[in-house]
């Protein structure tokens, strides 16, 4: 991976991470000694086919799942050995999430959903920042609506706003455009890219869609639990080429 | 189809167990009631068969004052000694014993207190010498008594002790000379306390006059059947006597305790009714949830060709299996409860009622199973019909929770509630017959109406209740969750409503009665001190009439009025009468006002009555009235005064001289007015000293009197609270059920919340708030409905003297707080489950 430039720390990193599910016959090794550093202020995509371990890696990096071996850091915090309470606190203060679906609480309005992590932590959101996020996402006239009154794209934009509003160290987006039509998907991805470029927000996108990955500054390819390749400043074509090459490797 | 039903049932074990439990509890009480009645009934039969084992024929006098609508007991009439001789002379009679026995011999124990029997009678009788003596000998002199071993032990007395006994006369001292038992080594027969006097003393103290008997006990010669002898004696004695064989008498006497038993039976069945009624809510909810969850599965079945009828059948079959299983378990538990209660009963008052074997009548088995299964099926019918309406296409669409409009259920609820209220109104105002059933039906239907109306009010009320918890994010989320499914919230809360409404209603009536009595006593009684006792058995506590005269003579006492009570035949009609020692004192203390004649004095042979009664009976001043009291010959009384009726004083009043023929001639209540300037406390001390020989009563001020008179309310309340506890237990099961489902349905949401930083403790708080909001909502409903119900009853009882409406605010507040605790309790398991939700499985979507 190489070392970071002077004065720059990784927003999150995995050091020789192994993840093994089950024992004996049913044993599945999802990650085999993964090393990855997520640079601060960058938009990183983690790509790979189904079963490559990309979701597992994200869960481990985000403190949702414990690693079998190795170390995970978010900022300077070492996740190993943290109890549930500390992990929960870490998630709500240093991590933001955007899932593929079931992102919002149906009982709360869009605005309440956006402010939810802050409210849970008992903190007040920074009004200016909140307004900026809301306006950038074009949600101003949707704030009082409930999720059931929003389109899928709008719902994901609300989820984006929620993930960003507390200015976490890292935002993890797990296939956020998987359920969206291409236009809505493009809007969400463009917003994520801009958040990294304009506000220095670290973003990690987990996807199997080359087009989505092309929005990132850097793509990390995972296959069979290993980091197998990496691309900087990708385009849809270079991502696709890399994937074909990897497929051929795997098949060969 | 069958296999599909069973395999899906197994997957919902917990929920079905919870709803089954409600049926188990209900059926348990039904079966318990049957078993108890059967077991104790046969035990009483056995007891009285033993009591009458040596009696072939029993003779009593025909009652002069027969049972009436007002009182179902006939007043026993003594028979003359000559009748014993007559019977003895009948051919075939081996021996005829005159028995002078009556209930009401109250023994003062070694601790100076009256020995209470808590149910069984306290007989005083003449000593016949036919019981096995354990110690000493039978009474030979008029100052000697013997008593049965159970009484001697309870009283803490032994042979040679001196013992005070209260009878028709005030306390008299005796020497205990003998202790006897019964055949088979028993200490008593069914817990009855028996004191045996010499014959003249028994006649005087228990029957009120010498040379009379309460019954004749006849043994037949060998070879003469009881029936034959009964015929001979009856024809010899002629009219005025009742002749029974021993077996007939035993059966008749056994009917008395059985009647008491049937009262207890009704309480148990009442418990069962409440348990099952509340259980219905739980079952409806459970099956609705199951149907909702299985929408896609059921729709798929429809799509592949299952008919609507098969859909209904599938759900009902499930209900049938649960109902049957729960009923069987309930039956088993009920047999246990019945046996346990029977054992407790048999030990009451130190008595040892020999228990016949525990009986499980066929009616108990059939009744329990039928009730349990029927209730479950009825409750499952609505969800079953809903299942049938699921269109096959629902299998193909995303299963959205259909938020059906509440209009229909609201209209239905309004109509049902109106019908229930109307029925209740009819019952309370006493139009038509079967009033009790009309009231019960009205209450039941009103409850159902309110339950149907609940979904509509759920959203606003739950929102308002939930505001209390809005200070924290978990609280707010919990509040919002509880408002998400108004039907489910409503039916869960309605289950809790029933129990709380019942107890609030009853508490309202009781507190209103107390308030009315307090007002009455304070406004209409000018007495500073009142002598009275707490009634614990069939006979009221009394005191020595001499106390009234001595109290009147005390310095500082202005006036003393005492009253005794009896049932009498007044010109052939059964009436309640009161005897007063000093009408002038009554006039002053109760502000009596004459409308005709005088109420300044009342001598022997005179009677006064209130204006309303005089008008009704067509009685005028100076009229002569023939009156037969419980004992003695008829009195001819002259009407010397007619007075204005009040709540405190009304009806026929006779002088203490005439009252000597009352069944209980001693005064029951005494009212004292202290002279201006005299110390009430001093007078009270002196009166307390005068009452030393009358341990059944005490002297107190007006508020103490009210407290004493309403002391039985505590027993009623305790009973109702058991009922409430039961209803709450079932309602808690309902809340647990609803919450467990909410947690299950919202797994993904919980995962999301945990992912974005909701702590475990906060997750638990969220679920707890949801539970508390639901339970407080239920309690609010209950308190409101109960207060309304209570108010209606109080209003209806206005003519009975309950003039004040006093809402029990403290208790109502307590029930709300209690409900909040109940919510917390119900939330424990679902909350733990919610906190344990694995974030990863919750957010996984592959």
C-alpha cells in the first residue's frame, strides 16, 4: 500500500485482517490477510464479485463485526477489544452509514431522520452544515415528509444527509445505488464524490457496479478474501478492464 | 393443508403459548369452581349424615315468621315441652329427646376476646350426655358448661376454668366442667363450636324461655322405619309442626352451607369470566398478528388453489388445537386449585370438615373443555375471516401493512357501546326483570364497544401520553412506535382496560357509599359517641342493655339512644322492626319530627312509624296493630306517633319492653350525646369501662363508626384486587406478545438504529417506553370507563341512600402508576431481545 504522505493519517485501516466464519467442515474464510488504508478526505471504492469479502471487509472496518485476526483502526482508535458500548459510541461519533435499503425510520420525518445520529448522541447538529447538506441534496422541500412519501432516490439522499451531518471520520456506503434507477443513482454518487472533494469527507463505497466505482478517487479490488488490485482515478472502462483481467486470472 | 397449518403453528410456539395461557387461567377457575363445589358439597352431605346418624325423625315447630322476599331465612319458632311427651308416647318411638339448641353462644376466650368461628355456627345446647367426654363431666349445675374440644382449644380453655358466655342474655359466667369430642375422634363437626348447658339454662339463654325446645330428636324402635314413624308422629302432632326423617333433615341442613358455597362458586366463575374475557382480546390480537404475518403465505395457498373455506378452516383448526390443549392444561390446574381450596375450606376456623375424596364431575370436564375451546374459536373467528379475504395477488406484491381505515370499526364500536350503555341503563334503573344479568350484559357489551372505539382514540391519546417520554430520543422513538399500529395498540391496551375499569368502578361505588354514609352520619346524627361492633357472622354484635341506662346516668351525658332489630309479622306481613330504649333520646339525637301524635315517649304496647310507611300500609294514629316478633306470643300495639322519615330513622319503632321478644333482644347500636361543656374523652373512657362485659362492641366517634360500618369494603376490595391481578397478568401477556412481535417486525430498523449508534440500553429504553405508553393508555381507558361505570351505578343507587359521588382519585392515580410498572415489567423480555439484535443480520439483504 505504501506509506501515507507526511502529516496525513488514514481515516481507517485494516492490518492483516482475517475473518473466518464457522468451524470445521463449515468453515468459510471471508478475508485472508487484508491490508488496506483508507486515506482521509478521499472517496475509495471497494469492488469485487459476490463472495469476494467486500461487505465483510466493510463490516469489519466499520466496527459492525469483529475480525478473527489482525487489527482495524478508525482514526487512531484500535477496534480490537472494544466492548459493545464503546463500539456503539465510536459508530455514532466517527462513522456514518448508507445502506442499500431500510435506511430510514418510517416513523420519523426526513429531517428527523437526518438528525437522528446527533439526537441519539444528545448533540445539536451544526446548523450551517446541516443547511448546506440539505440544500446540496435538494431536500429542502421534503424535510417534513415521511419516508413512505419519498421516492427511492429521495430516500437515499436523506440517508446520505444523515450519514454526513455529524461529520464522521468515515462514511461507509454499502451498495447505496443498488435499488435506484440510473439517474437517481448518478445523483447520489455525484453527491458522494463532491462531499469528498469539497468538504474533505472520507467516503468508502462498497459496490460491484463498475460504473458506480468510477466515481471514486481510488478503487480497491477484492477477490476471494484478498486485495488483488488497485486503481487510482478510475473510469468505468479502466474498472471494467481490471475486472475482466481479474476474472481471467480467477478462471485461469 | 393440514400439514401446512401444523408446521406454521410450531414456528410460533411462544406466541401461541402466551395466548393459550389466558385460556388456561380462565378454564382453571371454571374447573376449580366445579371441583370445589362437588368436593365440598359431598363433604357437607357426609357431615350432616354424621350429625343425624342417631336421629330417625326430627320434629320442629312450624315457623311463625316464614321466609320472605326480603330475607330467605325463616325465623325458627320453639316448640312446647308437652310436644316431647306427645311424641314419646307415639308407638314405635324408642326415645324422644327435647333439644334446646340455637346459634349464638359466643364464648369469651382466655385472651378476653370473643372466639370467632369465621363461618361455622356457634351453638349453645342442652347436654344430652350422648357425646364421648374427653375430660371432666357434663354440666350438672346451672353454672356449669361443657364444650367441644375444638372450641376449648381455640378459646384456650381447660376443665376448671371459668368462662364468660354471651347468649340472648348479656355475659354470664360459668365453670367449664367437661370437654367432649365426637365419634371417630373428631374435635368438632365441620368446625361448629358447641357449648352445652343444663337443660333449663340452655332453654333460657338460647331460646329465651323455659320449658321450650328448638326440636325433638327421635329414635325409632328396632324394626320401625323412619318413614313410618314420621307419618305416625306427624298425624299425632297435627298442624303447627314439621316432621322430617333424619335423612331429610340432613339433606336440608346441608343445603345451607352449599348455598354459601354457591356464592363462592360464583366468585370463582366471575374470575373465570374476567380471565376469559380479557383472554379473548389477547387471542384476537395473536391471531390477527399471525394472519398478518402469513399474508403472503396464505395468499400463495390461495393462488395455488385453496378455497376461502379452507383458509378459515386453517386458522380455526389452529385455534381449536390451542383451545383444546389450553383447556386440558387448565382443567388439570383447576382440579389442583379446587382440591387446594377445598382443603383450605375444611380447615377454616380450626374446624375439621372431613373431606370426601376430590371429585371431578363429568360436568367439570365437559364445561371446561367447552368453554375453553369455544372462547378460543370465537376469538379466532374474526382473524380467520380476514385471512379468507386475502386476495391471491397479495402473494406477488410486496407485503405492505395495509393501514385500513378505521371508519367501519369506529361506527361499529359506537353502535355496540350505545347498545351496551342502554342495556346498562335499563339494568340500573330496574326496568324489567333479571336486572343483574342486564347490568352484567350491559357492562360486557359496553367494554366491547369501547374496545372497538379504542383504535380511533389510540393515536391522539397515545401521542399525548407519549409526550411524557419525549425528552429522550429512545423515548420519542418508543412513543412513535406505539402509535404505529393503532389496532394492535388498542386491542392490547383494551385488555388492560377491562381489569382496571372493573376495579375503578367498584372502588367508585364503595367510596361513594362511604362518603354518603359519612355525610348522613354527620348531618343526621347528633351523637358524639357511638357504640357498635363489626359484624363478622350472620348475627350482629350486641351489648348489655344495662349499659344504656348506666351510660345515661354518667355525669356529662345528655342523652343515650340504643336500638335492637328484628323481623316481625305486622298485621300478617313480614316487616323489619326496631326496638328503642328511649324515644325522646332518639328524637334529640336524630332530630326526629312528629307529623302526628307524639314521638316524645314510647311505652310498652305502643308503636310509632314513619309517614311514608303509614301511608303505604294504611295505618293511622290510634290504630291497634297485631305484631308477632321472633319469639313469644303476639303483641297488640297502639300507634301513638307518626314521624318524618329520614335515612337514619325509619320504619316501625317499639319500646324496649316489647323488644324483649326479639330474636336478638339486646341492642346492636348505641348513640350518646355528651352535654355541653363536658369532655367527650372522659365520657368515652367511662363508657369503655361499662362495656367491659360486652367485648363484641366498642365506643367511638362518628368517623370511627363509619369506618367500622364500612370495614367489610376492605374484604370486597381485596377480592376485587385478586381479580385485577389476574386480569393484569393476562393483559401483561398481551403486551409482551405485542412487543415481541414489534421487535421481530422491526429487526431491520433496530439493526439500523444500532448501526448508527443507538446503545443497547437506549434500545431497551425505546421498547420499554413503547410498553409503558401502551399500558398507561390502557389504564387511562380503564380508569375513565370505570369511573363512568361507577358513576352510573352510584346515580342509580341514589334512592338507596348513596347520595354522594366520590371518585377515588388516589386509587385511580395508583392504578395509572401501577400500569406504568406493569409496562416496564412486560417490556423486559422483548427489550432484551431487541438489544440483542445482531446488526449484521438485521441489515443484510441478500
